[in-house]
C-alpha cells in the first residue's frame, strides 16, 4: 500500500512538472506579452487560449484554437495579420505595429485571422 502511494505521488509530481514545463515561452499571462512578441488570445480582455509569435519565426499559421477566433491581442513587435481568401493567391491583411493592442478584436479582423507574418 505504501509503495502504491509513493508511486502515485511521484507520478502526480512528474505530471505536474511536465504541465508546467509544457507552458513554455509561447504561453502568455493575461494582458502581458514579452518585448518583441505579438500575443493573441481567444477571448476578449486577454483571456482564453493564448499564443505568442515573434517576427523571427517568419510566416506562421495561427494554432487551431485561434484560427478565425482572436478575441484580443497585444503587439510588442510589428507584423501582419493574414486572412486567406484563396490560398495562395488572395489574402486580406492588417498591418500590426509595435504598441498596438485591442481588448476586443473578435468583432473585427480577429474573427478572420489565419496567419501572422513579419510583413504584409
């Protein structure tokens, strides 16, 4: 019985450490983002699923939880939000500048974002 409890406690601790480590640098605390990043949240007011992008990452499709579902964002870098109308020939874009932010963006272009890139 004691061995089983010890194994369970060890397993629980290991899972907790993996979950904390899995948050990694791409996760952002609500309402904050690191210098050089553009961070997106699925909910308004920097809530919900989050993801941060850096211009050094180049063109990146947003994660599924944020595809056509960006409720808010903060930019500490410049970049471009992209909505693909017909890949690869037709797209709609929005320039994002360092210092831009929106607490409510799902009723605007946030409801159409497919990707982020260093420039439009």
